[in-house]
């Protein structure tokens, strides 16, 4: 039994790796859409918003699908559906079909995201220890390989070949992992399954969602705006201006693979509190830095802090005592990922009117706020299965 759960743990890691790999491979394809479809940056921004809206909308309904069929079946279904999604976008013959396939692409990513996080919670329960942070670390690792390798393939063989190769690698990974995904335990026959809620009426789960959003916005702020901040306000050259997010992402990946150890030793609440304080300190350091290298180092510190915040909040949602795991995770994931959607435009608006320094300082204060609310994530250490939660999952998942 223990060996089966251990294999399930690595199967979950493979699904996170595959999801991140596809998203990483998608990144170098984005600028190529401009000349291919003769569109402007504004239209491209709308298309990217369509992708994000498709993902967030799918996350809203993913809870019901998982409650009805189990996270194992949903992970399998949407990982298979994701395989042709990138080639469909790349080979879209018209702008209309491109918009349609981008919405579908986002929906596949979104549903798979919720389901694989639900699977990670299931593995945590069976193992009795945290694995969520390292699972997200595998997502970051997949994103790195997808982005770096994808850029190389596009440069040498073109965008179409890259999308097909991405589909092939993704298929190999998910098909190898599928047999080892864990089915949910049998539901007690004496308990009637509650109807899964589309929008749960529980203030606690929405608070976790907004904490996840607050933890994700800084990532978007560094990804989209750190290079501009370093170059325009701190005089960094092209090379150094790109190091802000590079060091942030590298520190985040390293810390995610260390995060489960820390959480198992310190507990979810203390780990989240320390993470919020470290992340906030890093962003505040970036806001106050007089030199570009100081800001770059500060962004690396911020990455160390931000890395484990969202995984802990997802685990807390999955172990929420008053809601089925699928419903809680889908709600928190949906609200959290809205942070990635609102970050680029909202940060740009604030920076234009108030400057980057006050903006990053405000984001630091928001992370300090998450640290103050860390006790709300105490359920992440519960790793319990309530009757209502079991009833929401079929034995045949």
C-alpha cells in the first residue's frame, strides 16, 4: 500500500511537470502570433485575456467535475485533452479559430490544474506529510524546460515543429503517469453525498482564495514589470534588467523543493507566516534599493518567500473541514489565478500613476497581511478526510 502511494506521489509530480512544460513551451510562441495573424499588441493582449478567462472559468466548474467523477479521472481526461491544445493554437488558420482554441487551451490548463492539486491533497492524506510545495516545484521545473527547450526548437525548426514536439513529450509523460494516479477511497454508504456547490457559501474558503490571490500578484508584478523597473528607474542594462525575474524564479524553484521539508518540520501556519514576512521583506527591499544589483538580490529574497505560500493555501483548501475538497480547491484556485490576470494591467496602471517603488512597497504590505492571516491555513496540517468530503468522491474515480 505504501509503495502504491509513493508511486502516486511521483505520478502527481509528473502531471505538474507536464502542465508546467506546456505552459513553458507556450511562452516563446506568444510573440510569433503577431506577424502570423497580422495583429497588434493590443489584440494579442485580448487573446491572452481570453486564454486566462477560459482557465479561470473552467476552474469554477472543475470542482463539480471532480466531485462527480473523482480527481483521478479528471486529471487523466484533461491531461489527454491538453496534448493537442498547443498545436491547435499554433496551426489556427484564422483569428476567430485562434481565439476559440486559446479559450479551449486555457480551459484544459485550468481544469487539469485544479484536478492535479486535488490529487496532491489526496497523496498528502495517504502519506501523512506535505508534498504540495515540491509538486509546484515540478511545475516550475517543467516551465523551465518547456521555455528553454521550446525556444531552442523554434529557433532551429520552427513554431509548428515545437508545438508538435511539445505534444509528443507531454503525451509520453502523462501516459506514463496515469496508471499510478490514486483513486479516492470508497465513500461510506451511510452518508448522502452533498450536492457540490458552484460558488461555496463559506467565508473562510473565500478568504483563503483572496490570500492566494495576494500571494500570486507579486509573481506577476516581478514577471511583467521588474525588467522595466530595473532599466528605467535604476539604470540597469538589458542583461541586468532581465535578471530580476530570473533570480526571483530561480529562488522560487529551489525553495519549492525545500518547502515540504520546512512545512513538515515547522507546520503550515509558521511556514506561511515566515514566507509572507520574507516575501514582503524582499519586495520592500526591491522598492527601496538604490542600486540595480540590490533590487535583483531583493527580488531573489522575495522569490524565496513567495514560493511556498500558494501550495500551503491550496493544501488548506483541500482539507477545509466544511466543504468537499474539490469544491474548496476549485474556488481557491479560481480566485488565486485571477491574480495572474489582474496583475499585468493593474500593476502597470499603479506604476504609471504612482511609480514602481510605491507599487512594490504596497505589494510588500499585502504579503505582510497574508502573514498576519497565516492561522487561516491551519487546515493544511489536518490531512483529514471528513464524511462529507468522502461522500463527494466516487469509489470508481
